[in-house]
C-alpha cells in the first residue's frame, strides 16, 4: 500500500465514519423507540434508493443536488424531531427520573399495529438516504481527486460496516432505556441533525463547519434538560 | 362494500393525514415558526448577515411556548 493509497483510505474512512455515526444514531434511535420491523423496512428502502442513485449517476454523483436534498430532509427531521422533543420533555417530567419503569408495550410511541409504521419507515429511510448519499459523495470526490477509487470505496465501506456493528452492539442497550427518556434523546438528536442539515441545505455557513453539530447537540441537550426541570416543577406544583 | 373510488379517496386521505401528523403534529405553531425562521434565515443570508443562529433560537422559543400552552400529563398517565 502506497502512502497516497493509505491517505485516501484514512481520509474517506474518517469522513464516512462521521456520516455513518449520524445514520446509525437515527436508525438505532427510531428502531428502539418505535420498533424495529418498520425501521428495517425503511433502512432497506433507503439503501435501495441509494444503490439506484449511485448506479444512475456513478462517478457523476457530484452533480446530484445535495443542497435541496439536505434542506427537505433536514426540515422534515426537524419538525418531527421537535414533536418528539416536546413529548419526551413532558413524559420525563411527568414520570420523574425515579419512576420511569414503563413497559414498552404500554408506551404510545411504540408501534403495535399489524401494518407498516410509516413514521419509523420514513425516518429511517431519510436518515439512510441522506447520509448514504453524503458517504457516496465523499468516496467519489476523494477517490476521483486522488485517482485512488478502490482505496476510497474500501475506506467508506469499512467505516459504514464498523459503525453499523458498533450501533448494533448499542441497540441492545437502547432497548433497556425507558421509552420516555429514549424519546427525549432521539428528539434531541433529530432536532440537532434537522437544524444542521436545513441550514446546510440553505447554504448557510456554520461557525466551525461540520464540527458545529457537536456544540449544537450540547446546546439542545441543555435546553431540553432545563425545560424538563421546569415542566417537572409545574407537574409537582399543579 | 367499498368501491375502487372510495378506496382511492381513503388512501389519499390517509396519505395527507400521515404527512400532516409528521410535519405539523399536535401544535401547528411550531411548524409555522420553523418555516418563518427559515425564510428569515434566507433573507439575512442573502444580505450577507450571519444567520445560523436564527433557527436554533426559534427552536428554543417555539418549544418553550408550545410547552407552556399544553399542560404536562399526570404522573403515570
């Protein structure tokens, strides 16, 4: 392996890993909160659309309008994430941190119907599609620029497989977290990703580029915890 | 007995109900606030004014206002 090949591998691996973490966070969060069956349908549909897009555009993937895609998916995740954020705040406040032993089957967010849970399906599809396209972008742009397409593909695929494996390991842990807390956490995640992608789609520059997603996540987490405390005081008083 | 037309109408209705629930949910003001914030962001951005803060600030204010309007559910409820 030459130095250039190794550099391309490491660069695509790290860049793809960041996107894969966002993808897996959404899929694991939605699956643990709403149920896995429809979430896996959404993942499968997202991967199918992604494969079709990559097959259609190939090395011309850079011509896909990623800005509008980020805007549409970002806004949809944001407005839906805000619903879960509000519900999560209210439920955690109402049940308090000591009395949250809620059986999954009794939680209204868990899908128990016979058909497909379209909410889980759409959320998983959007997460997989947008992040998958971004990973494909990274692989194609770096691979073409360095004329090391094989190393770029191996780097991107390795990151996706590794992060998916880590996500699978954490999925079991997520299943033990009370649904109300999980809904609050996933609401914070969806609100963060939705805000970030919406503004990226509009062409707005963040102060620290992609790293800005971390302080944004911390900011929303602090706000959510503060609102939960206020709601808790309101429940206790009222 | 349902006709093909009524099945199509039911399907279209279910489609719009799903997307209304997905986008608007239980509080339409939050979705409107997000839409307005995006328009303000575009306007500021076009004038070269730093605008990334508008949407997070709107999220914080709209969420607080929405929580104030709706009472928290009872413990165990």
